C-alpha cells in the first residue's frame, strides 16, 4: 500500500449522527430502468440548459458493468436531445489512450446514438482551483468551455485506487485531460511511477480537480448516481473487472455532489455484512472516504441530507429503508 497522510482518516466511516452542518435534498428511486433514470433526472434538471454536457464513463471495450446504453439513449432522446456525452482520453495505455482508439471503443460499446465529445481531442485549457492545497489550476479538455451546464451521470462502483467511484471521481478524473491533468492527479512531481501518489493525497488531488469544474459551472450542474452492477473495480478495468457481489440498489440524484456521493456510501454501509463486505473493504483499504471529508472541507456540499423516495409519494426515508429487502446480485 502507498504511504498514508497522517490524520486524514480516509479509512474511517463517519456515522450520520456525528456529522454537522446543513442538509441537502437527495432523491432516490429503486427503478433501475430507462424510465427510472428519466424520472429521477426530472427532479434535478432545473439548472440545466444551454449547451449541455453529459459526463458519462463510457467504459473500456465490452465492459460489462457500465450504465446500459438503452437507458442513456432514452434519456438523451427525450430530455437531453441537444446534449453531448463528454469524455477525455486516459492516462494509462489502453482502449481509450488516444483519440483514435477512444473513438473505436465508443463504436464497439455502442455510444453512437448521439454526439460524443472527447474534450481533450484538440488540447487542453485550465480552470482555477480556489482553496486547494495541492493545485491552483487544473488542466482539462479544452472543449469543456464549450458547454453551459453539465449533467454528471455516474455509475457508482468501487475503484482500484480511489476506493469508490461516484460523481466526484467521474468529474475529477473524467474531465482532466489525459496527458497533463491526469498526470498531475496521479503522479508525484519528479517521479517516473505514473501511480506514485499516496492514498489520501490522491483523494485530495482528485477532489480539487472536481472543484475546478464545479466552480466553473456554478449552479449549472446536477448529479445522478446509478447503483447497479457495483463491482469493486472501476469500469476502466473492462472485462478484467472483479465479479459483482454487491446487490443492486437504485438511482440517487441531487444538486449537491457531496450529498449524492455520501448517500450512496451510506447505503452501502447500511447493507448487511454479507452484502457490503467487499465494497467496504475496497473503500476503507484505499482510504476512499477521504473524498467525502475533503469535499466538505472545500465547501463543495453537505454530508447531511434529506432522502426523498420518489417511488413513494416523496416520503422521507432513511438509508436503511432504501436498502431493505435487497436481492442478491444476479448477472
């Protein structure tokens, strides 16, 4: 394991009762379908307009766990008909390392029904980061500034380095360009090891990258996390991803990025030991919970929230209610 930054406690889960501050609305549906996705998006789309970017992890070739294309197609055709999916090239060599390889992978995975903008295809631009301790600016794909608002549509799952991948990872890594921005996040200055950053420093650098995008768009963002096919592996591992053992849950959405990711993490912790063991081990062993505490330190949202069940007349529920009676995952 990498060196740990003392005192950050990214391996320690903070129960809801131990948190302080305001609360944000978080919407929830158990309806894992195109209709469920459209229904919950309608609850958080009030600030979305103009030229719209949909930040989606489109996956390595034949990746088994990405958000189903038919769901995204239905959403794009009905609610986001003039929007574009946006991505950037990867830092590691693979199916999406160059723009040419990336476009071939998009075809293989079926992302051909709407425009897909590889934002760093024509180079980079920078966004300022206010209040960070690692960076003052982040390099992003230059096309990011072509958009007025962003829908962050995320497959919530584990992650080999980040512990978990929610909206924060989707933006922080996914908007940074493949050669400069991602290197800034992953690699210590002067190191030849492209994965040399320490665990909690990585969470903080990734989160500062996210903050640059949040500060750029202001209120014109929304966050939708799909809790389905949650392997401990990221979709960047494609066919090499670890088998899914965590039950499917539903879809979470909010205008608050921290509240959205925190609610998903809380739902994982509210599961039974058998249901959540692998995913919690991945989050804690990588100190991934530092993503949440650092978002709060940077003023990026609230880790307290009101969970609103849109399947049940907008009743306020607990995370234990949300995960009650889950069925074991079946491929």
